[in-house]
C-alpha cells in the first residue's frame, strides 16, 4: 500500500498546521499540559514533551471542532494512546465501539484492516487513517481469491476469518473473530470442521482447545512469530520470578512457556487483576508502556518487538489527516455488504 500523493497546494504539513492554528511550545503550554504529561511521564522523557505537546493540543482542538472521534489500538505509542484517543482497546473492542460512534469523522490509529472495519460499520461516515503504510502481515497473507479456492476445495465447511484481514476476505467468510473470542466463535458453529484464516499460530492454539478439526492457512504476524520458546526460557533465567503472558498469535511452543495467554485486552486485565511484581508481555512492546502508566507498581520486562506498521502513525500525520481529511477509507459497496455481515455476526454472538 502506498501513501497517496499529498504534495499539492491544498495540503498543509504538521508544522504548517500548527502555525495556522497559532500553537507553539511555551511555558504556558507546559502548565496547560501538566496533567496530561503526568500520565505518561514514566514512559516519555521530559525532553520529548515540548515536541509532543503542541500536536496534542492541536489534535484535541481540531477533533472537537470537526466532530471527530479517535480510535487507538493497544499497540499505539503512549502519547497517542493516553493523550489524544477517545476510544482505546483491542480489535474486538474497537469494532464494537466503532459501530456506536456518534461523530461525523472516525480517525483510526491502527492498521488498515481496522480502519476498514470501522468503515464497514459506518458506511455513512468519513473514516480516516493517518498512514496507508499501516498494513499488516496477516492481512496481506491472503486474498479473496485464496478464500474462494479454499472453499472450493472444502465445500460446506464454514469459514471463520480473523479480523486481521481485508474487507474482500471478510466478504468471503461466514463470520469473523478476534483473538479474544476466536475459541467461542469456533465452538459456536455446528460443523465438526472449521476453516480458520489466516493466522496459523492462532489456529494451532485454538485447535488445542477444541474438539473440532481446524483447517489452517499459513499466515503469521511478523511481530509475534519472532518470539521463541528459548527466548522465554532465557528471560526467566535472567529475570527470576517474572510472570510471562503471551498473545495467542505466538507459536504454540511460546504459549506453552507462558503463565497466561490471551488477547491484548485480556493481557491488560490480567496485569490489573494480578499486579505481578515483574511481568514479561510477549507481544508488541508499546503495550508495556501503555499499561505501565496505570500499573505503577508493576515492573515490565520489555522485549523489543515493534510493529513497523503501527509505528508509521504519529502525532504529526494524525494532525495532517484531520486537517486535510486524508486518507479516507473507501470500500466497494458490494464487498462491504457481505463483509459487514461477517463482522456483525461476530459482534452479535
């Protein structure tokens, strides 16, 4: 996916927008944003705040003026997650909340398939994504044509599709799922066989917990597949007493080495409920920063696996996206009708 050409006379860059809004760093702004900075001071160095604060102020003013709402996935950086977002969560939470948004504009601080999901549930609203480079290795591992071929080879078997897929793939599916409800979705279907797409590791982890036969695809998350069981063993040796919690997009071998496995929201709740002295979150590393803000007594051992797609979104291009109303998500209406059905079935289950 390539970013649309924004080099035209009507497009204003982040610094130009700040100038147009007469917003710049000052001692007064330091006072105005003291409460916001106190929330993230443990994870954002003080020297960086003068750069972040003007953008945060401008975005919060602009979204109010434009009747816009900002959705942020748990993998976003703390200045986005805690300082400008209105709705935060994992894919399931964002999908549910997107369907109830009372705003003219939805800006998705997440990857492309998440913005598409917001659009599917709000075809009458403007849905923006700050960076078209915010893709997903899972979503890009499979196409609608691939699903049609699988269905032809396995007739009359229901297709469960992970939300980390394009609208075209969802349109070929019977129902969608997220990592938090995948097992429940699979077990809710009457068929003894299920086609589960496209995450191979998530499918393997589900297969261990269900009596149904799971037909899999070889898609993987480029962040979670990097973790190895040997790495987890090494962390335990170097960090005595550490609790390990893993996302189910990790390999079954890594999950077997963990104390708990669940979706990003389930991982957050586990930390809040258990308050471990020391925890290793086997997932995208911004999660630890975001959760540590609300769990100051927990020591987070941070693996350094970043999602390069999530990290293409920043305060500057969020401001540019709102001001210039770029880049708007468009979906073929025929595809949208079918894809929305799969999403709605998941939400209603």
